């Protein structure tokens, strides 16, 4: 039996995505118009499952023990290519990270690829991954084996540039509380222990620390409780901070320095410090270069200009980093916004439901499907992907 013509298959994948354009845009807008925060994405998860079931995918809901996660499969056997769907929103900002586009583009790519499986062989998997923004759903799923045995894992993230050689920082979340003693702030302030002063001293210490950390690292946070009324010395204060670094060794070093800042607040005021790190820690992204190079060629085929291949530094964090520890992974971005507009803003939320957002969705679905065809039909590429994954530092 002759080998399938890869370029012909790619053209058919493009046409299959175009045929689904209206349905995919409608799905994206429905998710965008009904924002649900992490682990509460009941509507989005249900809509995506129903969409995939209509095209013959076998869907497992509540995947990995997470109520809003799912796994949908078409075809069987190897090669196994997975597209990941994110669909959680940001509290107060809705889909300001454009996860509606991620969900719809991964779904569209899978539907297009599924039609070609009789010729490419193998299987396509869509894994619905909740709670990327805050709780690191993929990190939990990775620990439970969700991504084992996959030959390639992909998603497209909307942004302000087209890029495939992307990185992401390791990230740890810190929760802090100070316990002091309340007192009347005017008549007997000397009897109080000011917990707010403790957290402000720590905040300022961290601000001073920032000028002495590597330029690939980040420390930032908010005060979540600073007292209740101005005439009472605050007896309780709290803060949440994120610590990010390019590698996990330096992240651990930074974590100790940050805790030292919070201890300084306790020492200076006499307030008692309690803290804990979140159970889930985001790993840095291990980019699979051969897979990224294949994706770049497909974006260029679609007429998208792609950023410099040497731009590897990523200053955000994602639980895709945890996925990249167990399977060959890429996390490319597709431009839907001008360079001056960044994610996690109201402007970006609006663009995620715009015509430019829809164009990004469709191009992302096409590029994902074409890159999957490369993986499924090119044994030499699969070997390069595998070798790069095995050689990447853990």
C-alpha cells in the first residue's frame, strides 16, 4: 500500500477545519460568554465533550478523578498525538487569557485529524485540562498518568505574537498569614501587635530583593487581608505571592530568600508568622525543538510570520511545563492582539471574542492538525522528537 501524500493530507485537514469554522467560532464564543473559574468549568467541559462525541470520539468524563476534566479518543494505537484543551477563566476578568480559543482550536484540530486517521494511522486524543490559571490542573493530571504514552502533546495559546520556540518559568505559590494582637489604634496602640505592619515590612523587603535576582526570575504578590477598620490595630494580615524562576534549582533558592523576608516582618513586629506553599508547583517548560520546528513550518504555510527561533525565554508560567516532563510537548502562541496588548487584561478578553480572535482560532486548529500529520506520517521526525525528549534535562 503506497504511503499517503503528506501535503495532500495537510490540504484536506485545512479544508476540514474551514468546513467547521462556524461551529468552532460558535463554540468559542459560547465558552467566552460563560466564564467559569478553575475546577468549576462544568458548562465548557460538557459542551466540548458533546461536540467531540458528535464526531465519533469516545469520551471519558471526570478523567483522572477531576470532575471537569475529560479524555476523548478517535482511532487506535500508535502514533498517539494529543491536543490539550484549556477552558478555565480568570476571576473577575473572564477569558482574559483566551482559553476559549485554546479549547476550540484543539477541538477543531482533532475533528479534522480524525477524518484522516484511516490514511495516517494511529490515534488522536483531546484531553480537557481544567484549572490552568490557579490550581495547575495539568500538574495533578500528569502525576496521575494522563499524558503517559503520548508521542506528541500540543496546544496553541493566543497572544500578541506568532511563536513556537517558547519557554515558561517554574512557579511556586506562597500563602502567608501574620497573627498579631488587636488594640484601639488611638487610645492604647502600645498594647497591640500590628500584623499589617509585618506584611508591609515583608513586602518592602521583597521589593528590595528584586533588584538582586536573575533577570529571568520574578517575585510578585498581593496583600489579601490588611485589617478591617482603621481605628483598630490589625490583629491579622495575609498575602499571596508567586515566585518564578527559569529552573527549579534557582526557584528553591529564591523560595528561601522570600521566606526570609516574611520572617523579617515577624521579627520586626512580634507578629506570629504562618505560611505554606501550594501543593502544586509549575515546572519549567521543556520545549521539544523538532516538534516546534515542524509546527513553525506549518504556521509559515498558513501565511503567519513567526518570531525569532532564538527567543526561548518565557516570563510566564504554565502547567504545560509539568506535561513536558512526561511527554514531548510544545506550547506555541498565535497572534490575536497587537503587540501592546498583553494577556490577563480586559482588552485581551475582548479580543478573544473578536474577528481577529476567530482568525487565530482557525489558524491554530489548522497548524495543530498539520503538525500532527507530520508526526503521524514521518517516522524519522518521531525519532528526532523522541531523542530530543530523552536528552532534555529533567
